[in-house]
């Protein structure tokens, strides 16, 4: 089943994001290599694709896991949590309707 992992950043998280980004991306790459990643990316803090120093307000990951517990365990091991990027992470079941 698919799960949405909805992450909200702490204030002034950009420097922490940059430090932990390689490890964070490596985990996403593993999901992609396994064919389980649907989409992933950050929410710019301002209305532009490249927010510069404004940074990001959070992230969204949609991926396939066996159950919500596995999705939560995966989310709980994100390097961005250890680095202090994320203030809150919510994991919810997700039903993809489009694209088919």
C-alpha cells in the first residue's frame, strides 16, 4: 500500500537540511531502486522553485510499504529527524487516483 509521509520543518532548518541531505537522498534512492517511490520533494518556504536562503517548510514523500508500521519505522529513521530538520512527521495511508 502507498503511504504519504508529511514532514514539517523546524524554523531555520536550511543549514541542517544541507548537512543531512546526502544521507536523506540515499534512502530515497534505495526506495526508488526498489520501485517503491512514487514521489518525494520539499515544500519551498516561498512561492518559487528555488527559495534560496528562505529554505523549505517541509517535505512530502509518497512510497509503498507493507503496512503503516513499516512506513512509520522508515520515517522515524530519516536523517533529517536526527539533524533537527523536521519538527513533526505524519504518516498516513494514501490512495493514488491520478495518474493511473
